C-alpha cells in the first residue's frame, strides 16, 4: 500500500510538472480575442497569424469572447513583448503596435512557421496538436532600436520580378503589393525600418501609390539612403531640365525648395528617419566643389540649413529621428571636424565588403542620437560586384556586429540587400542579432546556422546539410563566385571596354583547382543526400536556398578551371539552374534570379588559365590560427570566418603562441594571413610577429580606401604579410601579437620555396 501511494504521488507530481495547454486540439479552430484599442500593424500581424494557422492546422482561427489566445497592446515604444501561458490561455502583451505584432508572430514561430513561409516557400508542417507548457513565459525586447534593410541594386532581381511577374505594371515600378510582402517579411524578422529601392529606372517610393500608407499599416519606419537627403529620391525625383543642376554652390535655392516639398508632405514625423547631409545625385561626391576644404565647408552649410528646413516644415529638429552617414569620402569630411547635431544618429559603414571602417570613439558613444550601422550583404562597384548570390561568411557578420554593439552602436542597423529571398540566412542572422545580440555569438554561430537549417528543412535534412554548407561558406570565403574570374570593374575605360577587365589567368594552380572541384563534388553529394529527407512540399524552398547557390557556385568554378568543353557545359548548367529557379512555385519567382547581373565578363561563356606551379615539395609548416598552443585572455575563435572557418580575434595586446619543428636549416618565408579588417578605433591597425623571442616585426594592415592592395584583400578575404627568416632545424616558437584592436588572425605558414606559385594556405593543399 505504501509503495502504491508513492507511485500515485509521483504520477500526480509528474502531471502537475508537465501540465500543457493544448491551444489547438485537432478538433476545433484556435480562438483569439483582442482587448482594447490596437494599431493597424496588429491587424496585419493577426491576419498573417490566421493565414499561418490555416496552413498549420487546416482551420482558420476565429474571434471569440472566451478565447485561448488573448492579445493586449500596452503603452510603450521599445517594441518589446511578453508571451505567457496561465489559467488555460495564452496572453500576448506588446509594447505599442509593433511589439504586439511581434508577439503574435512569435506564436506562429512556436507553431513551426518559418519567417520565410512566403518569400522562401517554406511550407509549415501540418499539426494535429499544438501545446505550450503551463507557466511558459517568453519576454523579448530589441537590442537595437531600429532594424531594417536597404533595397539596393535591384535592377536584375526585385524590380523586374515585381513589375513583370508579381504585379505587372509600368516598367521599373516596384509595386505596393511587393512592398507589402517586404514589410510582412520584416515583421516576421522583427524589423521595423526600410530604405526603399532608389536606383535609376526604379519608380521613386513616394510616387508609388499607397506605398507609404502600406508601410504605416505595417509599422515600418521609412528612411532614405546615404545619398538621399530629407526623404527625397534624387535619381527618380530630381529633374535637371526643370530644376537645374543638383549643385548647392550654384543652385542652392532650387535644392532647398526640392527638399522642402517633401517635408511639407510629412504628417507623422515619428514614421520617418530624416537623412541629412548631401552627396551627388547617385552615390557620388558633392557636385561643384573641388578640394576637401571646399566640400567640408559646403557640407557644414548644408547640414545647418537642413536643420532650419526641418524646424520650419516638420518640427523641432532635436526631437526628430535624423541620421548622418559618413560614407566613402564623407567620412574624411566628417573627421575634419564637421559639426553634426548631437541628436543625429551617426551611421557607421563597412567598406562595402563587410569589414567595418569605423566605430564611434569614446565621445561619440555618448551622443544623444547614438550610432548605427550601414552594412552590405550585396554590392555594385569596385573592385567587383557581388549581386548574384549572397555568400558573405556568417562569421564576419557576427564578429563585426558584436564589435559594433560592444561600442554602443545600438540605434539603427540597416543591411544592404539586392533581393531578400537570395539573402535569406545572412539577412536573418543580421536581423536576429539586431533583435537579440546574444542570439548568436562568434563562439556559437554554428549552432545558430544548424538550427536555421533544421527549422527550414527538418532536423534530419538540416543536420546532414550543416557540414556541407559549412564547407560551402569556407570555399566562398576563399573566393566568392562573382570573383572567380579574377577580374575587376570600374577600371580605366580607355584601356578596358566598359571599364571591365577580361577573364584571363586566375591565381589557382592545378592542384588548388582540383582540390576546390573535389570539395564541391562532396558538397553536392551531401546536398543530394539531404534532399531525400526533405518533405515534398519543401522541394522548391530547398532548391532556392541550397541547391541553386551550391550547384551554381560549383558550376562557376568548373567553368573557370575546366577545359573549353567542360567550361561550356558548366556555363549551360548555370543557365539551366537559373531557368529552374525562375520556374519555382509555378513561376511565382520568374525574373527574380538573373545569373549575370550587369553582364560582367565573369558571367560569360569563358574559362581561365591556371597558374603554372612546378613546385611539388610540401610546405615546411602550416597552421590554422585556432590551432594555437597558448593564447592570452580575450582571444576568441570566430566560427565560420576566414579560409580556416575558425579565425581568431585578438584584443589589443592579445597574443597567440605556436610551437613547431623544422627538419632542416634553411631560408624560409613566414606568411601570416589575417582577416582584412579596418582601423576602426585608431589611426592604424597593427600586429607583430616574433620567432624564438627575437625582436618583433611589426606589420600594418591599414590600406587606403580603394588602394590596389585593399582590392586584392577584399577579393581574397585575407590580408597577407610575408617575413623572410633563416631558421635552423629543431623546435621553434612563433608569437603573433595584436598591437591595435580589430586584429583577426586566420592562418600562417613557413615555406622554403619562395618561388612557389599558389593562392591558398597551405600552399600544398
């Protein structure tokens, strides 16, 4: 009897501890209720949730007085939400409309709905039961206040797809329904800001009927890019024949009138971010000024005048959300002592290839307006575009954003994307970190990516895929597919047609090319194996996110390094894969994927010559940075970064130590490969190396913007520094020390064959 009582008590305890709320029982639809007044974005999110649950349960949720899901919008402006399970119902409480919307869509996530349910064709799995444990609590709030995207370089993807396929209309128009889909994706990714598309040939956002109202209904704050002051789209809205030159020196009043026209249209200032400053019509230096001093004085006048325009037409400028972007040459003008009002957010930029160029100093970190990031996940420009596939290594994104956050860059984060669909994982990682900086760290990034793959395609497929996709990002880190021609853009047009160098010789030798092809063959085999475990309704999603980028990148390699016949086959394979992509989902995505943006030489039916290397001897010593024997405190191995995929970030003063053995006395070259980071905190970015306690040799990684060595660095994803040394046989010690912040070490090697022709470390791999 005593044993029976103990058993019964244990069972009761188990039931109490594991009590579940079945918020869908497979018999009747989910019920919901909304208490009090809510913003329009709550209605939008609720409709999305109902559509999600229709797919998951087969039943449309219904409104009811005594509902299982209860929704309350609280006062607040920080977008936070709280989701709790208590007394037989789920309570969603959100700060403001967006916070409430995020809470509603969090419930969709808990039901297994991917944010890419529409844009990625990630069809959710049908469920006959949805439960949450009693006492469940999820409280979330953003790490960064404003989080969003810049739709840029849309010419070969988003724009033709929108005006020809999704909502046929006037040439060049990205329509209101397209923007609605973009805004809904941003809501699912817990974002709240957009810089709309603005290229030549694209209808200006404010001229698309209903676009701004759609943004308002979705809770999306509208701003404009670094070269579009005060909510104007210069390329689409400045008419030279009517207004004259966009020149503040000779046409100041016309420019001011142009800005004032838009400001007079502003109804609710909180719905906007006002860009201040001035550049040329489209991403060029200010027109009419020659010297930096002239540009500095003119830009200061522009900023001062813009404050008066805002005061006159909108309201007290100290209470308006404003941003200033010290991008390209504007950074030099800013550092000459430009006075930017303290309430204005300073937007710090990468170098267009993912490496941050500047972080706020101690004084700037305490500005009222705070700091932001403008970060590229795609780019059009020198040394070479990458507008086809999104292959930025996740480790670079994670490392740079964590560094920014640590320096109090927490006001506004914007990612540049030419197409959100192709950018899927990198974009979600960027916005995940903006929402919760601890959602992934440099040391846990692999887990984040593995979970993403499993959520998209199921646990079995995701776990099988992860090693292959990890290897894919490693190969893309060595050379993006767009860079495989070893060509450049925006060169001297007198020397090169269209300013584009032709495909000729690439730096891979035969051994390295064979190794790259073999690695891709293994990846493709793993993709085929993984696809067998993907639900049939996810085949389109799998092709777009996995098969296309992997197989197309492999074909690009094969096209460059194969013989002429193989090169032609590879070129045909890319065209065939692209046609298949554009036929996905019954043709829904027709025109979204273009395999040859800007028709650059690398995309042609071409192949290249390989470097001829006759040295067959192995490298004396080679190490990945993470294979150190000792490291000082603060050294962090960054997953999914570098040719090694485990580069090591060092704080200022940090050191890595390696021991190694040589079998012969000889003259060697020590080659150290680092990630090509920028001097974000000081005038220089230096590291030193010392062998066997000898005087350290100091190297600087600082490169002038657009210098030739900077170009080679960003195309390679590494900065190389060589040191000739003579060493004897026996044991030795190498020490690598960071003399400034932002040093990230990737690989190193010792080679006693300086004539070796190679691209990779190790040179014999």
